[in-house]
C-alpha cells in the first residue's frame, strides 16, 4: 500500500479521534505501573514536580516537533528522515524505530504479571495475594512467569495477525474512562486509610533535599516512556493526523489525560504503602514490583475486594494491551518497510524478538537473578538503556534534524497550517537553547551509570 493511501485509510476523523487514539496508546503500564514506583523511589513530591515541569516544557516541545514532522512528511521516522533529505542522519530514524522493539518484550513481561494477578483474584486462594512474599515467590519461579509472558505476547500477536486491532481499540476506549473512574475511587479509598496521610504528604509535598540529577534522569525517562516520545510513534501518529486539526491543543489534551492518570495512580499506590506497610523504605524502593505488592493489600482490605481487584487488573490489562499492540505494530511496520517481507512474516519475527528478549527479562527475577547488569535486574536494564540512553539520543537526533537539515520553519509552518501557534515563543526557546544541553546532561549522567560509576 502506498504511503498516501495508508494515510488516507488510517487518518483520524477529527481532533477527538486523534486525541483518543494517541491517549489510548500513551496511557498504559507507564502511567499505572511505572510512574508510581518511580515516584515512590525518587522522593515522592519532588519527583512529581520535576516530572510535571519536564512534561509541559521538554515533553511539549518534543511531541510538537515529532508530530509536526510526521504530519509534514506523512511518514514514520525512517521515511521522514529520508523525506527531509537527512541522508547523513539516517541513524536518527533507525534509533527511533528500534526502541519500540526493545521495549515491547519487557512490556509483555509486566503485561503477563497483570494477567496472572487478574486470574489470581478470580481464583479461590486470592487472600494469599496480600502476603509479602507472594510476588517474590511468583516471579522467582522458573516456568510460571514465562507462561504468563507468552500468554500476553501471544494475545498481542493474535490480535495483530488477525488484523482486529481496531475492534480492540474500540473496546479499550470504553474501558479507559472506567479505569480513570476506578483509579479515582481507589485513590479516595487509599488516602482515607489510617496512616495514609503521611504518604499523601510524601507524594504531594516536594522535599528539595531529595533532589538530585537522578531525579531528573528518572523523571525524564518517565516522560519519554509515558508520552511515547523519542521512539518514532509520534511521527507515525502525526502522519495520520488530518491537516486541519489543531495540533497544539490536541497535544495539550493528550498530555493532560496522560498526566492525570499517572498522578491518580500514584495517589492510589503511594499512600497505601504508608497505610499498609508503615511507609517501609524498602517497599518504597520496591521498583517494578510495587504495584503488585501494594494493590492486593488495598483490595483485600475492602468489602468485595476480590471483585474490585479482579476488575482493576482487567482494566489495567486493557490499557496495557492497547499500548503493547501499538508498540508491536510499530516494530512490525519497521520490519515490513525495511525488508519488504510480508506483514505476516514480520509479525512472526517480532513475536520471536519478544520471546527472545522477554525470557531473560522475566527470568531475571528468578533463575537469572544473579545477573545484575548495571546493578539492577535484567528488566531494569532494558528499561534503563531504552528510556535513559536511547530515547535521549533519539530525541536529540530529532532536534538536530530540525536545526541542521530542515529548519524550525518547517515545524512552525506545519503547526500554523491548522491553527495559531500559541506557545511558539516558548517552543522555540526550549527547542533551540535548552533541549540539546539538557539531553546531553541526562545522557552523560546515564552513561556514568552504564559505566558502573553510579547505580540505576
Ligand atoms: N506510553 C506507554 C505507557 O505509558 C508505553 C509506550 C512507550 C508506548 N512507547 C510506546 C505505547 C509506543 C505505545 C507506543 O505505557
């Protein structure tokens, strides 16, 4: 199919369609699973504040640039770099395109854990889920987590192979508002538990003593991850965006939805760590396992908690599924476009990549736990190299592409072709003077970690 036709058939019908589609892909495990554990780990309020400032400045600038270049060229990143004549910078297109292929394997590991918890709430032994050792016992088993990884990965594969993504997305559009409502209700329940107030303070009041470059690196990585920046996705979505849609306000809405859901998830989980585990510093540092350790305690303390837990994990599953579909889809289109293999073959290859990289990420909590690349688990390792190293490089390439090859005028004209560019001044200031400097600092700090001089 030619690019033009693809754009026409996939184009979003209006602003609402665009916002819902991009928010559907952006809202996922990043908001519900990743944001709360990072906030808990990196000092609560200070992390939240750093994140929000970054999202409305750097995040906004980078999303606008990627979307505008995508809409202008009508192409995904590799094609966009080519179309803009950046022959010497094709590396930039490639790195953008490869990142989703490295994220989706470990995304499926967590997706698998979500499935496991859903079924466990359904089962007769649900009360065991609140025990402290339950999660560790589960992830350290050799076979069971692999089964759930495959379960989730094959679900995504089948949906893509049968071409029923649209239907799943429609279902998820109904489920997403339910997830927001539910998160809201759970957050109210959590913050009103005895002892939770300490947690609310920890989460909402910034403690500047806890601030360090690590806070910024973590918040920046989260911003990339949660808003799907620096991995080509927004070029592709931009290429589907109709020329008359107000780009700036659509992007603002996507950012708003994404941040609200992340903040709510934090309010659901962090105060609960204080109410149910006395703010145990070890739990706050739990990392990827935090949601799985904390949420069952919350649910099982409620009346009808098993049903609530089951519905919660079902809704999280739906958010994770749509994001995983969009990640895998992006990998499949890159393979198809670059090799001319059939979509079927590319989809099978992508499933192979998920399995090959997903298995060690999963076993890293059990049989392979003696491997501690960069001082963290294997999953943390993939998460770190993609979010804290590759995405800043990908984002830098985009900014350099604009500065050196096509000029800011291309971006500005593209935005202005459909509406006023209200924040043009701030956009240009950040894009021209701050982004590269800032990304360089982040990269250096991350490389120091990668060299073992500091820890993840
Ligand atoms: N933003 C998604 C989340 O919060 C994760 C993600 C990263 C993603 N990159 C993506 C989703 C690309 C879809 C496409 O969970």
